[in-house]
């Protein structure tokens, strides 16, 4: 009976574990690294951190992926166009997370869940069939905002969170935002009205908002780009190359 040397057995065990890990990561990456949008405009800089920790500086036409944590520095802004035509204008010193973006271009069905960690965000909803307030949602530390076909403004800081329903780009039916927290909920269905959420308090009743205070949050505020979403080659190759470099180092 042939006996394998310990170093060879150790290397074979490592390689079998590696191949199993690669199979798992290939499935995970295929799900988590789905491109869901692209950068349309940038003023200053915006950085994306993926779910496995890699960071990349984003420029115009760069892709955004499901699971990305996107952050702008002080004085920077970025406009993102998503697959369904939704636009996110990310304000200065802001951070958002793209948790889930599923969209069928034929049926218009899907789900879009994101989080605003800090800063300001202007959202124009797209073609996603969001008659149900649970289809498109934005979460913050204090509240969850259910969106029904609209344009809205969000601002989050350490003292309060503000959500404002704005005039939609196209009048294609009912528009509203449903803001809920563990202290209560409110429906904002009047254009240019909003609500404020503070820790320990229910969202305020909808009230008229001075839109001039919103404009001050975005220096590149303009109508969303009409450019169609561009499909680019997958970036999985770069991920696997980095894995193999790690393997080669371990086998030396």
C-alpha cells in the first residue's frame, strides 16, 4: 500500500478545500456581484466597498453591484442610474448600501432595497412595478420608507431624519411614501410635504416643506440622465485572479 508523504497530503487537502471554496465563492459572487446600475455623473469622488471588503474608486460609466457600500467624501456628489431607470443622486459626505436589486425588464417586477446610512439622497423611481410599498424601500437607522412611484428627498444626521415627497418626473398614477418606525408610522401623499423622524418619537404628520432647503444639498441637481443602462463585462475575473495569487503565495 502506497503512503502519501505528509507535505503532499497537506497540499492535496489544501487544494481540495480551495476548490470547494472556489465553487462556493463562484456561486456567491455570481449572486452578490450582479451589476445593478452605473455611475452617470461624479463631482469629487465616490468609493464603493464590496461585501468581501475590496474598495474601488468609481468614475463615470463604472458599474455598481448588489451589496456595494457607496460613500462620497465632503464636497462630493454622484448620480447613479439603476437597471429599472431609477436615479439616486448621492449628496456630499453620504453613505448608502445597495442591499437588493432584482428587476425583470419584461414584466417590470422585482424588488429594490437600499439603506441610507448618513447624508442626503435624492431618489427618482424608475420602471419597477412598485404599486406595493414593500417593493421599493429605503431603510435608515430609525425608519423604513416604502416608495410608490415617486421622487423623494431623504436626509439623515445624528439629530433627525427627514423624508420629503417631491413632484414626480412623470405623473403616471398615485405617488406616496410610507414612513414607519418602531414608534409609529405616517403616510405622505401630498407633493412637497414631508415628515421628520427622531429617536423615541413617531414620524410627524406630513407638513409643507421649503424646497429651497433641499436644493442646497446638491450642487449638481438637474433632471436625471436619459442614458440607458449599459451592460459591461463581468468583473469576476479580477476576483478569481486575486484568489489564485493568494493560493500561489500559500503553496510557495
